[in-house]
C-alpha cells in the first residue's frame, strides 16, 4: 500500500514539476502566439508551493525523488528571487552620495478614488490624499485616476490637495477630449518640461511619459497601466462557486474566463513591446512606475524590465504582493529604473483604500560628471 501511495505521489510530483517548468517559459513566449505558458506563469507561486510540499515529503522519506522538485526549483532561481528576494541587508547608496541627489517615488492605483462605492467609506479620496501627504513623495504616479466636472472632482481641485507636488500631467483614456474620466496622472515636485502619451489600442488602459528637470538633469518618468483582464462580477461569482462538475454552464464559464485571460495577455504583450521601444529610445535615465496587471513571471514584465532594475528585487523584502482584490494577491505593481540610478528603502504599504497597495522607493541619481 505504501509503495502504491509513493507511486501516485511521484506521478503528481512529476506533473507539478512539469507545470513549474512551463511557468519558466512564460516570460519568453509571446502569449499572443501560445497562451499556455502564460497561464502557468500566472500560477507560478502555487506551483512553487506545491513543489516545495513534494520536496518536504521526499525529504521526510529520505528518498532520491527529492531531486525532482529540488532541481526544478533551482533551475528557476531568478523567478524565485523575483517572488521573494533574499535581501538580508539594506540596499545602500555610495557613502559619499549627496542627499540633494536623492528623491522618493511612489506609485498607486487608486481605483478611481472609489467612485463606484465598492466600499462603504465615503472619505476614501480625502484619506488617500492624506496618506500621500504623509509619505511626502517627490514623484507620484496614479493609475485609475478619476476626475469629473462635479464640484470637488476636477483635476485642478484635486491637484490643490497635493500642495507639495505642484507639477502634474494627466492623460484620460476614456474621454476623447482628454478632460475628465479615468486615466493616469503624474505629479512632481520638480518641473515637468515635456509630456507625451503612448497610444494604446484600448478605451480604458493608458500609458504616458513625462520628462522632469531634476536639478540640472532630465529624467523620463513612464506611468503605465497595462491591459486589465476586466472580469465581470458574474465571473468572480463563478470562480467562487465552481465545483468542477463539468456541466455545460460550467464549461461555458471556464471558456469565457479563458477567453478574457487570453485577450488580456495578448494585449499586454503588445503594449509592453511598445513601451520597451519607448524606453530604448529615451535619451535620459528612465523610471517606469505603474500597474502592469501581470506578475514577474510574465512576458510583459520581461519586455519592460530589459535593461532596467526592479526596485523590489534590489531593495525589497517579503512577497511584496500589491493586488488586494478578489483574486489571490500577487505582485503586479512595479517601480523600475535604469542606470545610473540606485534604489534603496523599497516599501509596499498597506492602506485599505483601493484594490491595490501603493509602492514606494528612494532613488539616487549621481551626476553624469563629477566625483559622485
């Protein structure tokens, strides 16, 4: 009986290891061409946990089958480091660095300031602005930024709530006049000398860049909100109640969810390639902040990160999950930066104002010339 149980567990272990290997392919396989690796990439944290459980089982048994999961996990060390960076010491900047070359960046998907009343808190907008003022960022990127013509909801009125960030640039994705609605907004303590949108083929998600004058240097800030999956309420309800009975209704629900995932993966792949080209063409140091709607085990993440540093990997700790919605919590919000900048003191903060958690880091930009 024990031998039969071990054989069954061995087969399950092999399947879990194969699933983890497929997850490693997700960043390099364009999901618009082949979707399966992207789905396994989305499930990477759970596949990793499953393999760790198998590893523990064979360790207790003192059997060589422990090598199956151990080797597969080690093969994906870079993926593991993206999920759980082993930063035992604080990231440091050069000891001779001048404090006037340091600035704080913060990115936050604010879910439209709860315009549709997902919560019962009527003061969320005020609480968000109070939180921002407490954090005192020098550069702030909002996603799902919402304004309207109603009193107290215009961009001019909201900007006055951020007295320490006098410069701002907004792009509204759902309004052809680019005056109101949902969009993205970048606020800065430093002068904004240029702004430009990145044309996505979508009515809701958006991206833009702004050039800021940081002392005598120019830094290009990308604020991006990649394609959302756009699950409907009935999709969440279906996932909560599914029991895998394979009824016609259930199969239809699975197909609908699969279709939405496939479309979102493909659109994020296209959008990330577009952004990567903009980053490549930048004549200035680059910071990318925003909601990618995708995990580090994804094609979109890899495309944007090429030649960049992930501030969480450099200076963060823990799992760093940023999504607080109805689906399992994952890291889908990022701050990335190019050389010669250095990141330190990365934090994922946990105010309960949105379905995303804000992220923040300090960045140091040495002078191009001089001894720093």
